[in-house]
C-alpha cells in the first residue's frame, strides 16, 4: 500500500499505524524544501485553520525562525516514531523535483534490506 501525503494534518497516526501492522506500507512523504526553509522576504498573512482567525507574521524574525525550526524537528520526530511503530517504510520526495530516481533508488535499497 502506498500512502502519499505532505503529513501536515493531525490525527492520521493511529490509522497509519494500523494500516502498517496489517499491510506492507510505504509512506511517500511529499515535501517542498521552500516550506522547510521558509525563506520569505516579507511579512505574510495567514489563517488559523481551527479558528479562522487571520494574523500577520514575519518569517524573518528570530523568534519565528526558532519556532519554525522546532516545529519542523517535532514533525520529523513524530513521523519517524509513527513509521517505526507501524513498521512502515518511508520515502521523502520533493514535490518540485523529478522523484522517479528517488523511487528507483528507494526500492533497490529496500530489496537489499529484505534479502
């Protein structure tokens, strides 16, 4: 089973773990490097998806950069734990690049591991 996602939503962990325990699952995580680095040159309006409240933030501020780095590290840790607990293989690809080579390489390495 292939699951493709950017994994930016919450609440998928139990379903993904269950799926991994019952099936051979490969998680294809689609990322955009620009999101991780978030190198924007101006303030940005955003909307809180839970409250609908709009707010202005400055991605250049040291406070925001620190928060963004911590948030990304926490996301990575959570995804790694979920994949490990559910016995799920994981491949991260960039959404703005050709990922065919990454898929071929991933499956070659996976075949070697399973011998």
